[in-house]
């Protein structure tokens, strides 16, 4: 198991990615930016939506750091260890988001963990098909949400999920479904991408 930690570089990459995630959560808080939208022109968008990207990218880097031949021929349950790494990382992200959001009384901060879980699930689903380029899937989803995810008045469409408040039931269900599909893809899809 020690070689798995070293190969995945979880002892270096993941703590750094989580530290960046934590610092962004603390500094961004409820800040918004005026960003373009195809539907409503310019809109105010929470910068907290972009905060999970370093953590999700760091997680992808860990998952893609591997020794293909020994992992393919080994008897260890590498996929289960990878899935456990993803679940533990996302559990920590949700806990951090909820604790920080409660402390600062910030709904956007409280939802950052849920958003990280959704984006990770999306990335894992795309990774099963595209391999390493799937690291761009969360960024692409954020761009789609930014350009097409809001109605006039800044009200997000239900499919966008990320801008929804932390108590939104459909956002929680969508996140759980996406993450479950991502974990299933991680566990069941053969690794054909080098």
C-alpha cells in the first residue's frame, strides 16, 4: 500500500491541492464577479463556484499518477483504493465547506463541498471515456453554467446545480447521482488510456 501512496503522490499533491482549496474558501467567501452570459448579458456570479477546481484537478493528477503495467497485473484492489481516496477527499471537502460556511454564515461557502463532489463525479465519468483530458470537464461545466445557466434576473436553471443554495434538494440529489456514477465509472471501467 505504501507504493500506492508514493505512485499516486497523495502525500504531496493532495495536501497542496487541499491547502489551495482551503485558502480560496477563506479568501473568496461571498465575492461575486460580473461575468458574461449568453442569455442575460452580464450577470453577477459567485466566485465560490470556481473554488473547487484546484482540488478536483489535484485529485485527477493523483489518479493519473500510476504505473500502468504493475497495476494491471497486480492482485491488489487498486480501484478500491482509488475510490477510497476520492471519497475521503470529497468527504473532507464537504466537511470543510459546511464548517466554514457555518462559521462565516455564508451559504455559498457551505455549498462549495457539494459543488466539489458534483464536479469530481463529472470528471470521473468523462475520465472513463476520455482519460486524462477529463480534467477539463469541470471547467467546461462551469463555462456552460456561466454562459447558459441563468434566466433573466440571475435565477439559475435547475440543471445548472452549482449556483443553487446548499439546502436545495434537487442539487443534492443531482450531486449524489453524479458522484455515484463517477465512482461506478472509476470502479468498473477498464483503464485503456495511458
